[in-house]
């Protein structure tokens, strides 16, 4: 089967997923996201923190699909070797990236965080790569060729994916609207699921939090279609009144 | 690195995972399970319901690892093609298996379930394969060579894994000890690397998380040797006091 729809693969990097210590939440999120912006996710792989395995998987996937999205292995510790592996796969050098250094140093100085060799690892970026900005914790990802290298922490990965989406061919910009609900996740789960089923072009995410001892939930409605997004968001906004009304 | 510890790969089969419609729960479960019984999960892949892709992944993985565990694609519908793909990968014929037929017919008759062509697909098993019994819903999985073919529904997959485990030549059980540190990953990365280098028989993983706006890190120390694990874990436990002490 051939088609003009861009294809993609996801490469999850990390021993912690294969040992079971961390339960991956990124594949499902990326799968939903790509479906909504019109990119066909064809394959995913999980590999451990071993250079040969990462390089082999990168080369197998980047030659086969339009895009490759990686998560994990870009932190400050010795087992974070993704950037080196991407440089090796593309046959380019790797060094501290001036803009990445600038971003990180400004962040560290503002917060009184010590600059050390481990943290400086997070500024190492393969030559010719472009940064993917990280609005959550600053340490950037990067993209080179058709490979997009993102963090493994879900909240950071999600912010990076929003950063990346407008650069993808065929991938429309993902719009989002957040609906804050003063209700616990358990109160809204059933209706949310129904609303999700009624709105297939939309991703509905539920992000519970606790404030002053009370549970509340932010509902994030994402779609590349503004009309579809608003239709679903309005149903979510109507939830509190709906739940408060006497059932008939 | 070579070792006598058996290795494994997991192959998750199904468009529904790649489209985001189903959030996979099997990889994390199998990862935990193999860790506990002392088998080293080295890689996982997710492929769609396309024969070429499934056969290529099966052949890549079964030649590389001691065991391959697949989930999904063994139900009654037209897109359940895993059994055919396994037969193709091993170059054997596939037909209705007498014992599988017997099990399924007894189940259908007892429940008044109609026998039809779609349901009979679930009795198709590659030649020379042995059944993996399914205590939940009867339709069996199978194993052939070093490949174990299981259902995608988590409760059924889990029952099949229990069925399979006694057939596996396991290494020693992997032990683990978690040391929670109230420190960011960047604060401990340098010493962790040193501790890892001093303890070659031990795997040290670093798992940062955020709680109430603060970054903290769980350090997981794994080894098949309890004495080695404890020696490394004690060095990690000493880290906060070490970092707080005035440097000399």
C-alpha cells in the first residue's frame, strides 16, 4: 500500500521501560496525537540504553518512514546517550550547542542551580540539528533530518510535540483548549469517555490535580479542526451543570 | 556484553495500538514479569496488522533473542493474521488444530455459541506448534520454536503467560532495591556514574519525577546478586549526607 499520507515511527529509549520499572505513557499519547494531525504511525520500538541498539533502530526507522519520534535518554546522567547515538546514526559530530547553553545557563542562573559537567551534557546537540524548545524545564530536544528527539518525561515530551507539530509536512497545527473543572476525575470520567466517542477528530486528555486539599481536573481538548475542538470543549464545559442537575 | 541470562523480545501486533485507539497495557506487564523470573527483556516492537511487517519483525527478533513473546491478532476477525504470519516466518503449513478444535467446540456447545467460519479461525495453528491453554476464554495461543503467541486482551495474555512461564529456561531472579532521593537528577548524576563504575555487576537506574513542584529521583539498584545489590544501594543511600557535607 502506498499513499501520500506521511508515515511515522516512534522509538522509545530506556532500560526502565524494558525492565518494567517505568510504564510508558508516551506511545499512546503520540499515537493519538499523530492520528489527529493526520500522520500514520506505522511502527514503534522500545530499545535499551545501549548505543549499538539505538543506532541500529534509528537507522532502520529513519530510512523507512517519513518521520521518527524518539523519547528518552536526553537527561544529565551517564545513561543518557540518545544525542550521541543520533549523531552516530547521522555521521555528524556532537558538541555543546551555543543556543542550548544560553537557554540552560539563563535558567540555572535564575534559579541558583549549579552548573556542572552532568548538567552541561544536556546542551550537547548533534551538528546541523535544530533545537526543540522545552517550555517546561528548558533542556531542549532537537531535530535532525527526519528524526525528532524528545524527552521521556511525559509532560515535557507533550510540550515538545506541540513545538514540533507545525514543522511536520501534512501535519496540521494542533489546536488546544483547556477546560478547568472543579470536579475530581472520577466524577467526570464516564461522560468524558462518551464525549470522546462522539468526537473522533478530537483528543480529550484529563489532568487531575490537588489544590488546597481539593481535587480538580483540567480537561485539555485537542484537534486540528477548530470547529470540532470547540464543539467538544463546549460539551465538556457543560459537564458541571449537567452533573448538578437532577437526573430525570 | 555476553551473559548466560536468557534474553527476550516482545512483539505487540495491532493497528489499534498504533492509532491510539487502544492503550497497550501488555508491555509493562510482561516487562515486570520477565524481570521477576530472570529473563532480560531487550527490545519491544509494535507493528500493524500487515503480513510483511509482522513476518519481518518476527524473523528479526526470533533470530536475535532467546524468546519472543507476541500479543494480539489471534481472534476471529479478518484482521487477525498473527497465526498465518508465524507459519510464514517459520515456513510451515497452517491448519485447524485437532486439540484446539476440541477445546473450542466443547466451550461453544456448553454456552450455546454458534460455530461459524470466523470462530473456527481461532483453531488455526501452525504445524509443529504446541498450544498455550487459555483459562479465561478458551481460544488457545501457541508456541513454536522460541516464539510464544498470546492474545492481546490483557487478562487472557496474563493467564497465557502463567501457562508459558514453567516452560522457559529462566536465569536467576533479578533483585531490585529502590532508594528514594529528595534530590534532582542533576545533583546526583556525577556520583551515580562513579558508583555504577565501581559496581559492574549491578544496574543503576535513575528515575526523576516531579511532585508538588519539586523534583526528586528514585534510584533503582538491580542485580541478580543480593550482596552486590546491597553494596551499591548503600552507597546510593549515603549520597544525600555526602552532598550535604562540606567538601574537603
